[in-house]
C-alpha cells in the first residue's frame, strides 16, 4: 500500500505514474523510476524489488569499467566458479568458527600453504590469519613487532614509550599504523634509485626500532626493495651494536608473483630476520576484493597478548584481527584458487601479466615521448610499468594525458613521487590478470590519439611557466591513495 507522504513527495518532485491497467507495470513507469531517488531521508515505505534493483543498477552505470582501471592493484576479473562460491558463502561469518568449522579449516589450510610458499622453516606449525586486506594484515604485523619489542624492553627494565619503525616510501596503511598505534614512522626519503638502500635503513635504526618494514612491490613504481641486502646490513648492525632488529616484509603486491616468477630471490622466511609477511589475496593473489593474509615465521613471533579468546559465539574462539565479523567468501575463494591453479597455474597467469607489461613498456618507450623507469622485470618488481616524460617535452604533461585517457574510459594515474623526488611526475600501469594483449593495443592506440590531440591543442595550464622556472607543486595532485593499494 502506498504511503500518503511518499505520494505527496512524488507529486512534488514529478508527475505521478499512471495507474496500472492490470498485471505488472513496466519498470520505468513505477514510482521509484518516475520520482527522485531518496538521498538524505530514510524511505517510508517498501517498494517492488525489480524497480529498486533497476534504480540502483542505473546509478552504478556512471562508474568506470573496473578492468579499464589500470591504477588499481586489485582483482577485477574472476572465473565464474569464484563468483558462485562468493554467492554460496554470502551468509558465512568467518569469525564464527563454531558455526562454520569447515570455513575455519579452509582458512587454516591457506595459512599453512602460504607459510610453505614463503619458505617458513616449519610450515605446518606456523601461525597466521586471513584479514580484510593487506592493510589490516600489515597493521597486525606491526603490532606484533611492537609487542615483542615492548616485552623485551620491560624484561630489561627499559622504557617503552618511544617505539619507532623504519621504512622507505610506503603505502598509506603504514602511516596509519604509526599514527593509530603511537609508533614513530621513520620514513627514508626516496632517493634517485627510488628504493630504500640497506645503508639508509640501518642509519635510521636505534634501540627503539621495533622493525624495519621492507616493501616488496612498491606502490609508487612497482619495484622490489632489497630484503636480503637490508637483512645482511641488520646482521652487521647487530654484530657492531648488539641491536637485534627484525624485518617485516610488506609483500602486498609481490608476495603472489615472486615465488612463481622469481623463485631465486631471497626475500621471505629463508632470511631468519624476517619475522612476518603480509600479502594481499585480492591483488596478485587473484581473489575477490576483501582478502588479505599475515603469516608469522613461528608461533612465538605472534605475542600471546594480541590473541583474544571469546566464548559468546558458541565455543572458545581465539581471534587476533582488527575486525571481528568478516565474510568467509574471500577465504573460500582463495582456497579454490590455490587448488585450482597450484604453482604451475600461478606461474602461467603471472608470466602472462609480465609478458603484456613488458610489451607495453617497449611500445610506450617507442612512442619517443617517455622515459620508462620500470618495465616489469620479474627479478626487480611486479608486473607494472612506470614512466615519466622526456625532459624536452613540456607542451603538455602526464596529467593532461591521464585526462585524455580517462575520456576513453582508461584510468592511468599520474602523480608526483614522495620526498625527495617530488619534482618527478610519473604515470603507472599495473597489469593484472584479465588484461590481454589486445586490450594493451587498444590502450596504446588511445595513447597515440591522446598525444596527437594534445600536440595539436596544448592545454593553456602549464606546470612550468617558462623554461627554468620553479615547479608548482600545488598545481598537481598527489599520489593516488589506495589501496591504490591495499
């Protein structure tokens, strides 16, 4: 039955639909489709589901095509079986292990599989957990490092008020960790090589350093930081000073590609100093968005103080997540993918993304306008391409090209690098599963057309007023904040 107030609202906002003459109205003559959609007030009456679905679906038409978003690291293509498992698992709360014990078992299996993939010394007896993403996983790794440091300081009778962690250019989740959990962030400024060096990492450490966070797949460029080199430098620091500083590896992007495409790289639990690793299941792990993992080298590396036991869901439940209730579908989908692909399948999928990325890097370089800073070398980084303009081309800039590409549906971000390289503007593409060679050719064609248009009609706005003038930082946006990342 129609609510009188809503009938009046329909009259105010637009003509009332005609009365039905029998059967069902056409969707587009019903009240939801012939009046303005509620925006600030909670609706009064119920509506027919078909019309409301159409209304919401039509609004979502205004969004971009996810697979054309070359800024995001997140999964945008999945197999039909993954979609079905997600639908089948819609009502599963993974934290309720008493009610959904098999979902909990699949999570446990995934933890052990990842420990094996990351070369844990005792994979079947390690500890870890799924999370809503690698940001939560990173924070759990950071909290464990803080609590290990705190316990050691208390045992030594030393103060625990000024913890810090050392990192290079990181994703914003680490800045959040520092602020939310009162840990000083000692971020090494970006050098001309774009990566934190072992020497820089060690120079920022002291007795209050809870960990060095090494990024294995940098948000800004796609490059891997030198985990083995930083570990060796910390070994030398310990020999000189006695400081035993652990490493946490943020492998959000690289953790599901290096084990398959660069297995010779020492970055994981093969290095004894690496105590924890976070990885994103919904990035190169290929799972739907909402999947992250953190794995500790050994059970003792996760302090007992961070584990809570509750009994109000029907049984004794240990939990050490920042969130409590969480959907189980992403873990179930991850287990499916591990079984479906295995090492052989992941190697094929990730090798294909590297092949497309390297093809793009070559073709972008051949355009003659850009210097490719990173071209998807599997031994040096993830399947991504990062480039900047050649120094002699300032008629238009990368932000202008990004806008031209957006007009064709492509999201290819342009941004400035962090301090001390903030005068460098780059563009970056992350090549994900589902981005084919044919799509790469379509993108290249649109890049050529965009460049030709900008050459013919350069924009009036310029970042450089004249040759030799000072760079205007306020005229450009900063690096996109993701999860352009996690």
